[in-house]
C-alpha cells in the first residue's frame, strides 16, 4: 500500500512536469518548446501501458528501448514533413529534454501499473475467497471422520492428522514497510485464503481438509498414511507454500495408532506438537545475538532501493 501511494505520487509529479514544463519560465522568455508529437506520444505511451498486457509484463528496460525507437522513428518522419531538425543548436537540447522526460514518464507509468496489478490481486483474493471444494468445516465432517477412523481400526491401516498453520514471523517480514497492525491482519487473512486453495490443489483426493473453527489453521486427515509418509507430505507442503505464497508454514503431526487412538486425541497431539515447534522457534530466535544497527540500516536501505 505504501509503495502504491509513493508510485502514484511520483506519477502525478512526472505527469504534471511533462505536460507543463513549457509554463515554467518564471517571467523570462520560454526557451523550452516541446513538439506536439512528443505530447501525443506521451499520452499514447501512458494509455498503452495501462491497457496492453504485453507491455505490462515487459521488463522496464525493454519497454524504454521500445518507446525510444518509436520516438526516433516519429522524429525522422516529422522532420521530413515539417523541416524541424532533430539535432543541431538549441534543437539538440530540446530533443534531449523531450526524450528524457518522455522515458521517465514511461518508467513511472510502468511502476504504477505493476503496483496496481499487485494491489488488485491481493484484493481479489481477500474479497473473493475461494476455500476450495475439499475444504470443509470440522463439525460438518464428523461423519466422514468417524468412517475413516473405523476403517483404519478394522483394517489395521495407518492414518495421520496434520495441522497446518501459516508462520506469522514470515508474514511480518513481508510487511516491514507496511501499516503494521491492520495490514498484518489483512495479510494473515490473505495467506489463509490462499493456503486453502493451495491445499485443495496439491493434496490427494482421498485427503480430507478441515477448517478448524476460530483458528487460522487447517487440519488434514490423511488415510493410509504412516508417520514416515506424513513427514514427507509436510516437507512437500512447506516447499509448495514457499514457492507459491512466498511464506512458510508450521505443521504438527500425529499418527494412528502410534500417537493416539481417537480423532480428537490425534488433533490434540498434532496441536501439542505444533505448539512445541513454535515454542522451540521462539526460544531459538531469542538466543540469537542482536543484529548490529548499521547492518539493519543497510538492509533497510537495500529494501527501499
């Protein structure tokens, strides 16, 4: 949100300077006379960057090179018809001023479009939450849970319960420059929303995904899954979450019959293991030596750059 505001402000300033530079004479004779072609090309560049997806996805360097050649081509054509030279005397400085302002405006416009696209993506995921067809409320899946527990007992098959929770520390790192409390809550909701769709997409059809009431976490019931396979599944989910969501997840596991004999006990054991994992991470972070102030300052400057 902060970067979007700054980019919008930079765009408005650049837009105002580009279309009003001839007015900045401060009572003296105006020496800057930008051609009408450059103004028209500036409007065309702004509109096309906002409306053409190919230009939005292009690297800013390639975009600047593209519009620079369009500017040169237009100048050659105009010179042939109007006789106004491109270089020579005062026209050299005018051409440099024109192309510099024009390309700066294109670059800022591209930044603004990317910021708006990122903002729209976040809003769509928050407003149009898709929990996935496999995600169900815990109390609504009680019958299916009992069926799976009964089948595992009678057939002597293993069954695992995995409790998945987005890591709040990684969410805070993604919001270093954002409004802390409000945007932290928004980001948590966003990650949970995306996580539900991610679980529905990458888990097996036989796995049952449950939303735990009052908690921003999920319970995964994995039939025919022993402790070893459960650990492999957790590792896989952590890799997918890092690649798809750029965040980390914490998982607690429990397996029937080794850890518990009922579903409720499996959930409690998985939750206890998750709490132990979070506590161990918290103690480890407290034992780390503090980062020197000058290193923190350098990292902040690199992030802002």
